[in-house]
C-alpha cells in the first residue's frame, strides 16, 4: 500500500466518525496511534539490546496486547478501554523513573481520543497494524514517509500550518549552519521538529561511537508550546533515532524571564522559524528588558535567541518582511543585532514559500554573536523559471538553494561577489536608514509605471476613443443595413 493510500484510507475511516472534526483532529488521532505502534516496536528492540529492560507500561497497555490482534476488542468495549483505562494510565507516566515511560507521559499529557465509534477505531488500528512494522528497515523509511505526508497535510490544516517549516528551508539552513558534534543546538519554537530532525541527520554523519549518539540525544534541544506539534516532534525524533527525546520540552520558552538564564544554559547554535503574526498573552512581555517589551511573538523570540547564544554562537532564523522595516521594539532589536552580532547574510525569500499557511514574504537571517556587523550581504532567492509562486504541487525544493550554496563562499564566506541576486550594504548605510533592513535588490531592472494622475488621464482618453470608435462603427452598420432595404 502506498503512503498516500495508507494515510487516505485511515483518514477516510475517521471521516465516518462523528467525534472527529477536521484535519487537525484527524492528524492528532493518527499521531497518538502511530506513536503507540512505534513505541511497541521499539520496546521489542530494547528488550533485546538493553540489559534488564523493563517496560514502564502495564502489560495490558502495550500495543501488542490490545491492538495488534485484528480480531481483538472493538465497539464500545474498545472505546471504554481507551478512554477510561489506557489514556489515564499513560498520562500518569510523566515523571516515570524509566526515561522511556516519561516520554510516553509527555506524549499523552495533552492527547485525546476523538473517535466515538469503537468499530471504526478498530478499523484504523487494523490498517496501521497490517501495513507497518517499525522493526523492518523498509518500514522505518515508510514511517518517515508517512510523517512527511502528515506534516504536509498539517501545513494546509488551517492555522496548524504555522508549526511546519518546508523541508527545503530546514535542510538549507542546517547545511549552512553546519552544526558540529558536541555543540548544543536549540530550536526554542520547534513545532513539529523539522530543524531538529535535520540537525540529528546532519550530526549522525559525524558520529563514530555510541557515546557520540548519546551526545546527539543530549545536545539537540527543542521547546514547543502547543500539544499537537509537540507530539509530532517527539515522535519525529524517535523516527530519526533519538529513542528517548526528553530534550524536547512541552513549554512556552517566552514564559521564563531572560534574567533567570544562567551562563551554563547558553547554546552554540539556534535554528528557528518562530511564529510570526502572533500575539502573546498579557504579562509575557515583562519577562524581557523594557526596550524589548512587546506582545508580538516573533520579536520576543528574536530577543530570546540573541540572549541565549554563547559568544561565538551562530544562528539561522526565519522572519517576515515586517521585522526588516518595522520600528519601535523592532528597531531596538535590530540595533543590538548589528552592534553586538555579525548579521552577515539575509536570504530574501519570495512569496508562497509558506503557502497555503501564509503568503507573507519571509527572510532567513544568519548571524554570529560577539563581533559587530560591518556589512550585510543580501541574496534574493528567485523563483524557478516559469513560476509565479509556489504551491503545494509546486513547492520550493532544496536544489533551488544550490545557487546560494555556490555563492556562499564556504564556512569563511570568502570571495563573495555581487551579482543579479546578491548585493552588499554597509552597516553605516543601514544605521543611516534608522536600521531599516528592507533593502531592495539594486540590480533589478526597475519598471517605471509613470505618474498615477497622468496614467488616469491617458486611461480616460483611451476609453473615450474606444467609445467614439464603437459609436462610429454602430452608425456605419446601421447605415449599411438601412441602405440594403
């Protein structure tokens, strides 16, 4: 069964259930079911590879005990078991002494069974059980493909799309930042874990020993405020080989005062696409210095990221155009960004990269902490030939960033050249613009449309001429018809 067919068949079954309303609930339902299937398959592996491993789950709560038999419990009995036995037991595992149990508790902390029909739930379970085996290497890749399909569906599930950064963007940013084994990497608004799984895959290429793999598990960190994307991120990390992803916290990073962070909590790398356009709850702004106090989510995350980086630390952050030209708190943030950090590169992305969630134009800011900015390089990412925008069927691809990679100049960013896409602006010029970073590509051919008043006059004159011509044609036709009688 293909990925699309499998996910579609599950969702079609769920659509028949009166308790499941909309894509986001269907995705949430599928996530906890897939997690329990994955966890059960992982436990079979751990029992063979971890000495004296004991499951934190009661025997009756393991997937293999209640779900794997296609003729197992169904109907009202299944719904009663899930709602009144399974879920309460799994929620209590948060804080369990066995780390794997704590992970289950974190996943189910805010999980909910939306399905009301035990018969339909049994059908969904049987599809998952019949077609997937996580201990099969082929099916491990299948699970990853299923998650990509789920994340793609999530992108178009209303506002839920805010938790998803296109894979092409996360891969490019990870490649550019190039995290190293032993560095602490953070995404303070990690959504479904796209940056973190990209980092894990990147670091695994450097790992040589089990101790190296343990470093990856300890040093790749994320925080997510909302339950559904947090569940997705946790499961996504397990699919990428992080068996106990306890470093993926369910929390609001902005809820902690900046002054409370210790030097030991600073990080080497931040990769993030903080939610933009959002407004934080009252009081969150008072966790920040007075000149950074705002309730706009993206601005607060930018201030937090700058605070959390170690000296010498580096970051890649996605921000909307509004940050570049905005004033007030945004100006204060940009002032510090230019004077205490080296904002060396801004990649200007076109509209549609985050479609259908938003068509707002976005930018990737790359910066390093500890030395002031001298020049900012801008690179305008063009559409592929023939494109006017991106869409779900024609998305941005990682290969499109090869142009930026070739121009980048390696880790030292040497021998960069201005071209039709790239230009350099001195920090003095930016300061003179009152820290406005919304600087257009000087190499674009500017189309002059003329003075609006003159254009309107021309339009009215052309309209009059068309009307005169129509009237003249009408008179000639009438004359011709009359003359033919």
